[in-house]
C-alpha cells in the first residue's frame, strides 16, 4: 500500500478536519450554479444558489419548462400558439383564454392606458411590416402601412375578467407580446425557483432580468447596463435584490434606411419605427411591469417616458440618448434612491 493512501475511516476524519467549523454546524453553504437555454427568440440565463448540483438542476429544469410553456402559448411566431388561435378569431366572438394569456393581456392593457397607447400589443400588423423592412432595408410602402395601421388600437381589445375571455373587435387584428412576455416569463420562472426553496436567484431573458434575494454574503446582484457607444464611458452597474430590471433599445435590432436609424420598437400612434439611438433601463417591482414600461418609455422619449416612470410606484429609470458621438443621460426622479451603484 503506498505510504500516502489513507484507509476509509482515516480519510473521512481527514476530510472532517479540513471543513470550516461553520460548515459543520450549519451544513454546506449554498453554491452558485448557472444554466442557459434558448426560448422566445433569445437566450434565457438562470443563476441560482443551491445546496448541490442535483437540487440546482431540478429547480432550473422546472423553471425553463415554465418559460417554454409560456413561449408556446404567447408567441406570435408560432401558428400553434394560443395567442395566434385568439388572433384568428379577430372580428368574431369573445374567446375564453388561459390564465397566463389573460394575465399578460391585463398587464399590457393597463400599460396601454397609462401610456396613452405608446405601449400597445395590438401593434402586430405594423410590427410585421417593419420586420420585413429590417430584412430588405426598404421603408414599408405607404398604402400597406395605412392598411396595417387601420387594424391596430388597444381600445379594440376587450377583456372580461368574469369569463376570462378576450375579444378582438376588428378583423385582421394581430397581437404581439414581444414588449412584455420576456419580463413576465422571467418572473414566472423565478417563482418556480422559489417553489423549489431557492431563495437567491437571477433569471434573465435577453434584456429582461428579475432577481430574488442577494447571493450569500453579498448586498445584491450586480447588473451591468450596456453602454450606447462601445468606447464611451460605461453606465453604472446596479446592485439589486427582489427587483426586476429591463432594458429596451435599438442596440441589437435596428435598420438604417437613407441614413436614418429605425428601431424594432414602433410608435403605434403613428405606425412609424422609433428613430435614433437610445436605450431605457427600468427598475420596477415586477418583471412584466419593468418590461412593458421600458418599451413604453422608448416610444415616449426621455421627457414623457420618465414622467410615466415617476408616476409608477416603486419604479425608476435611466434613459440614454445618443446625439452624434455624445450620449445624453436622463435619470428618473427615483433613480438615485432606488438604485445602489455597484461600484
Ligand atoms: P422590448 O425589447 O421589450 O422593448 O420589446 C420590443 C418588441 O415589442 C418589438 O420587437 C415588438 O415585437 C414589440 N413592440 C414594438 N413596439 C411596441 C409598442 N409600441 N408596444 C408594445 N409592443 C411593441
Ligand atoms: Mg419591453
């Protein structure tokens, strides 16, 4: 037998001696685990603290399954989704829908009213034209834009809470939940993790992030806001717990036609894509709220957008707007109070 090999009992004693006293008293400290999966056309990332790998895998697996189920119900890219089945009934009778779809639509309609229609999930027909414009680099032609605009309007979307049903008043209406579904799904996934006893976790679906309690020994989750200009001064990093943070902007999805930059975010009141380089980061108490508010503020611009944020309990925002090489920074009233800079 080699000199250094220990017999099992001796090996166990040696391991015991190496453990920190706190570990012996309270059990192992939770360890950090990270997982990612593609859903809703983006990468969802889960970071969580759990006792061991198998607990982490069970919890994250269930959370991703919840996101996948929401994607299947809420997607406007899938003909088989519950959302598209509802759209096929546009102009017809009210349709009873799932609790998930009803909850997202109720949140969306609340934001539509509060933003005076700047946020509007009935914007689908116009979004489709601008998606094509992004592929072809051609401005959507005027008659088609006018025809698509005639099929949008949040007032034509009626919800009946008693029967949990939805009616789309005009034929050809098309809903697009792209501005709210990721924040909603991230929050639902976080709730699943909580159900598995995970107290400290982060769920990110692209730019829509929700966090629960701070990681062990930390004051919060560090979250970086992407800068507008690659070589400009980076915006602050945030330190958050039990909060949602969403960033909307044209960083990834924009098209330039005739020297003008058009965003993937549309002003439903004009049918035009938002122009210029800007991004809005919203911190709010809930995922769907942060997501919808960030999209609404992108449409409204810094002055009216931040007024809407200031009027939303518990919300704060930072609006970045590029003019030439310069980036203007507009904080909302609560920004400094709510947000603890991480550095
Ligand atoms: P977000 O990245 O959360 O700002 O969402 C942008 C997505 O929301 C777009 O890709 C569209 O699918 C959809 N959208 C665009 N404009 C609006 C709008 N004014 N209101 C609601 N959803 C919109
Ligand atoms: Mg959004």
